[in-house]
C-alpha cells in the first residue's frame, strides 16, 4: 500500500468512525466526568473561547466539549489524561493533555516528542505519518504538526510539549476552514 492509500485509510477511519482511538496514551472516549457550561456554536465567532483553568488552555470548540479524565501510565509511571472532545457524525475536535513524568522528559524535547508521537499514533502507519511531520512552535514551545487534506476531509493533528505537559490537538472535518479555525484558536493560559 502506498503513502496516499495509508493516508486515505487514516482519513476514513477518523471521519467515518467519528472518533480516534489514541490507545497509546489511553485516550479513548469515555463518559464525561466533569460538567461543562453551555455555549453557542463556534464560540470564537462570539468572541469567547472554551477555557480550561486546570488544562491551562483556551480554544474555540464548535460545540461545548465532553470532558473526560482517565488514569494511565507512560513507561510505568502513572499519568492522568484529560480529554475535551466535540464530536458529530462528520467531524471530531479534541484537545487532550497529560503531565509527563520527569524521567520521560530527561530524553530532551525532540526525543520526548518522537516518543509521544509513537505512543499516541501507535495504531497508524508511522512511515506515512512521519512523512507529513513538520516541526512547529506554540509560544516558543516545541511541537509537531501532521496534516492531511483532500476533497473529502481535512485532518490536522498537533503535539505540543509545554514544560512537563503534553498537549494533543485533533481536528477532523469536511470543512477545512473549521479545522483551521479550531487549530489556530488554541492558546495557553
């Protein structure tokens, strides 16, 4: 199978199934554990962002996200993974974060990002993913971008390492403008 076919399979899995199984860090959809405040669709159009004080971020979700938390481990060290997700039949918008163990971070920023990529995207053909990998920055913090777009869908995945915290952003939608709106609205607090 060539790279295009792998990426197409990836797009179909995200869009058709309506969820991403990020099994490497245990970020599977679960029941919400925290309530959220109702807000109008595409909060950024209203001049307001969804803010998480514990997550130390704000972002424009198309609808208020479901918030979940799950305990997992990375290299045998316990971590808590917090996920904020807005799903429809044709789209997925998600922010997840976890505070990483000190030992994991000792490998340096690029090593930590490489290993996070491998954990998070464990069920995806890494050769195809790495081929689309671009180093990015968020307020001088290192990150990685993985983007795929065709006539049917646009998918943008971001990994950011902010001190001890890792953030994962996923936007998958048929509307490229909405994907860009979501990703570009992410700010640290």
